[in-house]
């Protein structure tokens, strides 16, 4: 690789990293062409950008990014590295987990998620369990709707209860006037008999 090619490669990596909030570096070594291609297809479907990179070029690109010090990740840059950029914090981890149900690789080298660094494959489960922004918003909306739903439900049940009591009371009122003339007739008969 010529010096100009290296400069271009570093710039491409910098462009990927520039505003990235979710950065994973994985080891795809050992995946054949078909499996590697399948991994990339699944990543594309989940809106995850995957780029196989040289470790030295990745490190140089990360060193040039302002605002984030990626140096904690550098010791994990050994062997084959694939850079994964996503919008959703747990998407790359879930993709790696899903793929590893059938394969031994890919393995997580390191990740930068929610302004925190995770180094080592042992962090994969924890990263997969991080709630995405959409999941958290959904949970918050569910929590906010819950009291409102209970109030609405209580009001509906109360109105149904009031209607039911009114229906129960209505036949009793109707029966009372019907019985009243009979009772009046009986009392008239008793009075006439005296």
C-alpha cells in the first residue's frame, strides 16, 4: 500500500468515525468468504456499517478524531479487525451474538458505546443487553401511559357500575308501583270488611 493509498484509507475511516456514537471493533478472522459475506449482509439489513481495516490505519484515524480519546481501544487492535459503526447501541453486539450461535467468530475486540469503552469479548453480553434509545423511549411511554390507562379504566368501570346499579334499581321501582295498587286494594277491602 502506497503512502497516498494509506492517506485515503485513513480519511475513509475518519469519515466513518467522525460523528459515530457507537463504534465496535470485531475480529472476523477465520470466517470464509461466504460467511463473511453473510455477516456483512445481515449488518447492512440492520443499518450497521462494516469495514475491514488495518489496525495501524484504524489507530491513526482514531488518533486524528477530535473530542474522543480512543486510546483505551488500541491494545485490542491485533490480528484481523473489522470496524462496525451503528446508530443503535446494542445492534452490533446482537448481530455478533446471533452470528455466533452457528460460528465461533466474530469476536468482540473493543467497543465505544454511550461514551464508555468496553474492551474484550467478555463484554459482549453486557453490550447486547444495553437498551437502545428506541427501547428506552418505548418503556418510558409505557410507564407514562400506565397511570393514565388505570384512571381511564377506573372511570369506565365506575360509569359501568353506576349504570348497573341504575338498572338494578329501575326494576325495583317499577315493581313497587305495580304492587302498590294491589296493596291499596287489599287495604280497601280490609277497611270495607270492618
